[in-house]
C-alpha cells in the first residue's frame, strides 16, 4: 500500500481501475481514495451474502469507496443500488470474463485433444465427456458427504467419461475415500488456461464448484452443474446453462441424468455478455472525464 501510494504521488493519475475482490484490490482502492483520485471498480455489485467470507468484506469495502461501479448484470446493479450507490455511478457493462474468452478464441484454434498432453491418450470425442472440478474447502472437508456426491456422480453418468483436472489436495482427498471410481473417472493434471478453456468448451457438460467456470459455460452454451447453493451471477441460472445443486447428492444425480440424456434446459446469453465489456468501460471512462 505504501509503495502504491508513493507511485500515485509521483505519477499524475485521473482514475484507478480495480478488478474483482481480492485483498490487493481492496488495498489499492483504499490508497486511491486517500489520494482523492477517482476509483472505478470492475465486477462491482458481486455478493455471496455470507459475511464470513473474506472476499465478501473486500467487496463491501471496494464498492463503498468506488466512484464508478461497473457491473456484470441486472442483479449486480440492483445490489449496488440497494446498498446506497447512486444510479449515476452504476453502469452495467457485462461480464469482463467473457471478453477474455472471446479475445483468446483464436489462440485456442490450434488446440485439439491430440495436442493437449493430458488428454491425447484418452481418445476423447467432443461432447462425449464431462469435466469435473473441485476446490471448495467446505466440500473437501466433509468426506462423508463428498463420498456420497462422488457416488452420485459415478452412478448417474452412465458410460460417459469424467475428466477431472484437479489439484493436489483434491486428488489426495478423493483417493483417500472409500469409493470405487471405476475406469471412466480420469484424473489429469491441472491444465493451462487455454487448454482448460478448450476441454470445457467441447464438453458434454461440466460439474464444478467454481463460479467462473459456470460463467464460461453459460457463454459457451455448455450444460453446467454447480456444487454450491448460491452464485454471484444469478444470470447463469436464470438465463444461462447453470444449475445449482448445493451439496446434495440427490439433486446432483437428478441433474446429471438430465445432462447425459440431453434433456438440459433451454438457455440464452445474459444481456451484454457478448465479449465487449471492455469497449463499454473505456467509452464510459472517456465520457466521465469529459464531464
């Protein structure tokens, strides 16, 4: 914080743009306002409504300090307004994450299952496999329920291969469980951003506890089951391909059967999730400084 403060004192700055909800984002926001500089927040209005989450506190502080709030959707706008943000400060620009997918589309075109080291030995076919990711501590720590969840996953996917690009802790936890995963459940090492984007884009479906993965699935039109009871972007559920099952094995099994049988809900792209959020942000910032 002290070094960023020194930087701002030595470099005339019109606006500082901060992104998302990390501790470093909050630190930069606090320093910016102490220097009386305009603060703009990308991904504003995002809430889990769980004050025990450190990131939730970061979000409240950053939004409270911000002069310009760039939101991803109508629900985020509503949250920002309810918390006292003036309408003139809040701009729905769409999901900046989608810009990244769109920008990198051409960089993924050279990829294939045979090129990616972790998948070339699996003989995968597009839309014939499910991607499974797991990272939430709440899920990993409750081994009894995790066993039930994985049992539901294996028993409800028929002959469909499940690809699991998991990190060390998740792999160790799953392997410690008293459960027979079978030959269709394939552990692979974590993938690069582009490789992971390729296998999720071409999947039959995704089972995840990641909100960002669910957002990408909505943009790509891929059925997605989220192992959580809430999402920061409810548009992925109301309009997109996402379904929330919490930590319920029964709900997971029910939705998986729909996924593998091709009975998934009809979805659409949320408003302004078109990969042009950055263009809107730049336009608004230019107009703001003209005024």
